[in-house]
């Protein structure tokens, strides 16, 4: 039996080894696990983060030069290795104008190997302006890719419109590793005074805070009894606390929860997971909630519709519409049978369609086809 073939792995937005939790870090780690289970040997080749949140051309140019220097160093290292120990492909997770990949294409060209992206986003309107350098780098990487694993239907249209003739677009929907979740901690199953709502999100300025604002406005309009557990922390904690201060006694802040046993207990105890999801790529927490039979109410931003089946595993509402969000929550709080039906369907959906084995099988088939026809 042949040993697993090495695959170079890189995540320019956030490394799988980054200290701060997020959905991007989680997915980067899951992709490495799926590659390993799919018969490859993923190796994290760089922790260089090319993220520029502010749109500063000088910072982007500095990151580009650091990336090219890193690429040249890696090329020299690889060329010193025996052929069998060199990567058969370069695999980059999450490329877009704020976090381009300048390393992978340069390495792939130098070594004559396949270059693959999972979750790539095109944004033509960023060609000019403060992110022009990052946009150019992201578009060049997306153009160079031999294959792009498309994680949401939201991304597919733009990728298809600009797809080079030789490039393959392959569906790889977001997924979880069920085996990562230990038995629930009994400590997380404390009594509640009414139906339990749950949200899990970092507390940051921008889209996260905008989601918290919509959630607070929605809850203000509810007439049904409810309690809310909030898991998350960050620099906007003070503002989030002020938003929910009018609901004194009904909202419990847990801070950042690292223990998956505790988090699982909260998911399992919740009646409904609620998150407006402003500008979410898709939302890993939405999948996690469904894994434990918790139906979802979410805003239909971005790729959220690729992880929540509207009218089957939860309800999606028009983006940014606090009144519609409140109505959806009220509907599922009142209709117990429907809520329970959605919860059961949510668990089946994740277990049967969004597990690590399904993702590994897709990667195995697609990548072996790609690396097997080098030079064809």
C-alpha cells in the first residue's frame, strides 16, 4: 500500500493554529482532518496571515512581499527533498480580496503541481479602491486554481462567471466532525424559566455587533416567554451587554466557552438557535446547533442557506429584517410540534450529509483525479 501523498496546506485568512477561535479556524482544522482521512498527508506550510481589514495599500504590499519571500523559501526547501516527499498539490483555504494567497500559486508554478482552493470568493467591485492590491492577488490565485471547492451556492455564480475553461468547480459543503464532541457536561444544563434560545458568536465591531443589534431588537417584540443564553466574548462585550440590559433576568452571558462538552450541553438544552448572521459566509455554529437537534432561526445572508434548510431544519428570514426575525422566533416558540420536527430533521441533515466522512470522500475523489492527471 502506497503511503499518503503530501499536500501543502495554507489558510491566509486565519491559520488552523491561530489562538483566537472562529469559524474560519474551525473549518481550516476540519479540512486538514478531511484531507488526512481522504488518504493524503496535509502539512501546514505557513502561518502568514494576509488579512487586511482596513484597506491599507502599504500593508497589502508588505504582505505580498512577505508572501513571495515565504514562497521562495518553501520552493528551495521542496526542491531539496526527494520527489516522494514533495507535495503533490497546494491546498489553500479561503481566498478573497481581504486575504489573498500569493504563496500557493508561486509554489505550484515552480514545482509543477496542482493548485487548489476551498472557499474562494470573487468581488469585482473591489478592483479599484483601498483593497486593489489584495483584490488583484485574490483574483490571480482564483484564476490560477486548477480546482475550486465551492462551499456555498452563494459563491458559485461569481466563480462560474469567471471560471477559466480548464478549471474545475467542485461542491464541498461545510461539514463537521461528530467525533470531536464529547458527552455533554451536566453543568451546562441548568434550569430555565421559559423556552431556551441560544446564540454563539464572538463580540466584535462590525457584522457581529450588527447581528447582536438585530437580535436584541427582535427579542423586544416577542410576547412569548423566553430565556437566552449567549456564548461569546470580545472587544464589543460592553456594547452587547448594553443591548440586552433591558431583558434583565432573561439573558445569561457565558463568555467564551472552550469546552466542547459544555457547549454541547447548551446546544442540547436549547429549544431554538437564533442568529441574524449579518454577512456570514455560512456559519459553523448553525451546523453545530443542528447536529444536536436544535432548529435554527437565521438571517438569509451569504451562504447561510447552504447550511440551514429553510422550512425543514429551521427558518431563514430576509437579511437585516428584525421584525421578520421576531416573527420567525415567535412561530417556532408557539408551534411545538413544528419546532421538534425541525430539530429532528436538523440532526439527520448533519449526520447524513455534513459529516467528516462525506467531506473526506469528496476530497479523495476530486484530488486523486487532479494529481493523477498531472501532465495530461
